[in-house]
């Protein structure tokens, strides 16, 4: 197989780049290791509602996300934040009205963030997209790129003029080999970039009624006890079913070992914080991103406490001239880590490639 530009990774950055290239009339192929597109974006349908198990928000001042929603006519709405907040201390004592609504003013999308993945996939030529196809090795010794891929268990070779890795840098460092090898400093630079939110887990609890709203609560809550440490309303734009989600504060290794106990404690926590009606959710779902090796590597199991400063490490920039290009959100200097950063990275690479035609 042969193509001009081989895009690796079918998350938002890879899909957005494919869309740029398609609109420029460029020849490309996109590979995605998993059997679905979206990467860290995952919206799950439960009892007729769409619920975000990965990213849920974008923010004012993020123009590319706003433009994408507008282009595909996906309605955006403000995060629900009407009502009191709830705070739980480390002994389990609950106080109402304490704290601030940390996500007030952020936007969500009707149908979930996954609707941008669906919309982008719908405008791309399906014959140019291969899911369940993993890049394993890159030979860049002869001017053109020779990529070894594993296509659902069958090894294949794809040759290309350029390869764009829209994959978290740490995943590349751990899982893709290069010939000639990248030097030690370049490998270290890839390893040093934390994959934003990759070690996190979300629990979502779905109800037929918005019990917290009915009690004058916004659904925003902080807890020093856990298992959920930060909770928000995750209900659809209009109507039910209604939901709260929480970021899990339990370390990744303990989550894997004590899942059943953690889920039981999560319901007990919701009941303690929001009232006895919360005892019987229609659905209780855990999405543990740390268990997905195409996204989270062992180093990502240590939580990142503050937002890192992102952008393509300087010693990887020269590789662009050799046809090796990096494009995940972590390579975006302004909005790195965020959905907006994935679009920023795709835009930067599309502009670079346009200059090279
Ligand atoms: C729980 C959680 C909550 C978040 N909340 C928000 C939020 O509210 N707002 C926000 O802006 N951002 C949020 N983020 C971050 C946001 O999800 C990311 O910025 C964005 O999705 C990254 O897109 P990407 O395409 O750069 O990378 P990814 O989505 O990681 O895509 C990379 C893709 O590459 C694939 N891949 C990996 N290795 C290979 C290989 N060898 N061959 C082929 N394919 C490969 C992976 O399977 C994956 O699909 C959150 C993330 C998580 C996990």
C-alpha cells in the first residue's frame, strides 16, 4: 500500500488533520489501533441519553471547537450549574452551599463530544480510514517512509512520503520502533510528555429523575473522602435521563484491584451527598482510561497535578524535515492537552504540509 501522507491515530487530532488534507485535495490514509475512532473522546448511549466518558467540555476562547460545532450544526449548551454546591470532608461530613462551581461557563455539546467524531468521520472517505490497524515500526532511512503495521493480526507495509503521528508522545516512545533509531535525547523527550488525563477514570451514574436538581443542588461537588473527588451534572441538553459524573480519586492500581467495592462506595457517596433517591441509578459505569495501553502508559498512572506546559519538544522539530511529524494535542503550544489543542495541532501540521507541496 502507498500513500502521500500516512496519519497514525484516529483521535480528534488525526481526524481533524484528515479533514484538512481531504479539503486540500491531498492523498492520505489514516490508521487507528483501536476498533473505534475518537481516542480519548468516548460518548456512550445509555437509556437514550448520550454521556461523555472522556472529555465533556470546551471553554469560551477556544475558537476551533466552537467553529467545528458550528460547521456541523451541533448545538452547544452551558454546563448546568444552577443551585447549591456540596462539599464532603475527609470524615464524610457533608455541607451544602460550600465552594464554587468550577466548570460554570464551560460548554458541552448536544449528543456529547462524540458527535464531533461522528461528524468528522461522516465527511471523510471511509476507504482512507483503517481501524484495528496499529503502527509498529517506521523505517525512515531511504527518503520515503516505510511503516510496518499490524492490521487485525496481519502484518502489512505502507509506504508514504510523510508520516504524521497523531498519537500521545509516550505511546509512540513505548510502542513504535524507528530505523534509524531516534537518539536517546529524542526518546527521552517523547517519554517526558505526560498524556493529559490518561491516568484518570470517570464514574457516571444515570437516573430517570434529576434528584439533585429537584433538591436545589447543581450537582457540582467536591469530596475529600471519595471515591469520587469532583462531581458534575452530566445530563443531556434537554430532558432525561439525568446523570452525574465524578472523577475518581482512587489510584489506578487500586481501582483495578477493588472495582466492585469502589462502585458500591460510589453509590453510597452519591446517596450521602445528594440524598437517598440516589441509591438506585439506572446505570453505573466506570471508564478507566489508565487501562487502555494505546492511550495511557505505565508512567501515566501517576496523576498529573497541574496542567503541564505543552508543545513539540525542540529536539523533535528537526524530524519534520525527514518526514516524521507529531500531532497529538500534547504537541500544541497554546491549548495543549485540551480538545482545542488537538485541533490546534492538526491545523499546524496541515499548514506545514501545505507549505511543502
Ligand atoms: C477523562 C478525560 C477527560 C477529559 N476532559 C476534557 C475536557 O473536558 N475538555 C478538553 O478539552 N479535553 C479533555 N480531555 C482531553 C481530550 O480528551 C484530549 O485533548 C483529546 O481527546 C486528544 O486528542 P488526540 O487526537 O490528540 O489524542 P487521542 O485522543 O489520545 O488519540 C490518539 C489515538 O491514537 C491511537 N493510537 C495509539 N497508538 C497507535 C498506533 N501505534 N497505531 C495506530 N493508532 C494508535 C489511539 O488508539 C487513539 O485513538 C479529557 C481526557 C480524558 C481522558
